[in-house]
C-alpha cells in the first residue's frame, strides 16, 4: 500500500535584515527541535551584511530549509508575506531572526497542545530579555478577543501560532514596507478567529532593545506609517465597528503623539523645555 506523504505540521518563517550575529542562533533553535515534521522558511530582506551568506551556508547542510532573498527591501511585513506565500504547513510559527525558540521541545509541546483540533490561533508564552526581563504567559483572562485585539501590550504575530488555511481564507496579510505592520495583521487575525487554544509555556525568547534594531529608531517614516495604520483602522471601523477597534485607534493616536514628541526631542535636542 502506498504511503501518503505526511504534511508538514509547522512552517516556521524566520525573517531577517542585517542580523549576521544572530541568524544562526535563530535557525538552529528550529533545526534542533525534537519534532521534525516542519519546514523552515528563511527570508533575507535584502541584507547588506553577511546575513545571507550565513543563511545559505546553513541551508546547504539541512534539507528542510527553504531560502528566499528579496532583491528589494520590503521590511518585516513584506518578508513575512513572502514566507506565507511559500509555506505549506498546517500551522505558521513566526520567528524574528534575532530571536530564538526556547528549547528543543517547544514544537513538540505545541503539537500536543493543538492535538486533533483545528484552532485558528494558539496563544504562546514568551520571555523578554535584553534591556529588560519579563515573562509573558497566556491564560484565559488575557486571551479574550478584546484583550488580544485591543489591550495586549505585545500585539505581535510571533506570540501566536496561526492556522495557515485560516489566514488564507480571510486574506490576512501584512502591510508591506511599513513600520508597525503587526497592528493590522494581529487585529484582523484575532477578531476573525473563531477558535483558539493556549500554550501556557515559553515558546520564544524575544530580544528587546537591540541598538541596531529598526524598531528602536524613530524617524518621520515611523510617524507616517503610524498615520497610515490609523487610516487603515478608520476604514475598518467604518465596515466593522467594534469596541476593540475604538480602543486600538485611541492607542495608535497616543503612540503617534509619543513618537512625534521623540522626533522633536531628537531634532531640537530637548531645547524646547
């Protein structure tokens, strides 16, 4: 009897831009998983350092690593979209190239958490390290739609595991070439999901405050992209008015004010005081 090829359970999408010192750790944290029914998709977003060389070198050693290099920088949103278009796994796990999976058993534990069910999203625990230390573990209280769509302090895509068909059926993708692309993706993903599970253990180690990280630098581009997010959220509010979108719009307006203040301080060296 012919054996049917087993479908990949997870597609782990790793994105990176100029992170030659970190990318190997990220890839190997996935490659070293005890759970092997996975594909690793690595997107180099047009790096100018040795990031791509390291990715290619690792991919030559392992047959489950798929490599794609952009010829034009699309930022994190565009890189993740490229990975989503390539992915074949049942579930998507996002991993930024300067972060890493907590240990060699997390995907095995995540597989057990999903079991034979088909949740649209699984909320994951993570540990923040770097310029601050924090442990974030999901529970029933912080996994309601209102909390996750509008109140969550960390509305990022990698603290969730996503059912790939759910994302495709709802056309949930990231804005490209934009800072803070997570906001719209996570809002749409959480609000449109119909089922979820909780993985109440640490899956990711997130590195905070890396000096050369693009998200730690504030410029007029950051402000413009925050305003673009606001415009898109206002369009959503017109078609899908919810209490959650009102909360998130107010949060984005506050963030825009804070970012404008920071830019003004950097331009005038706080001499307005």
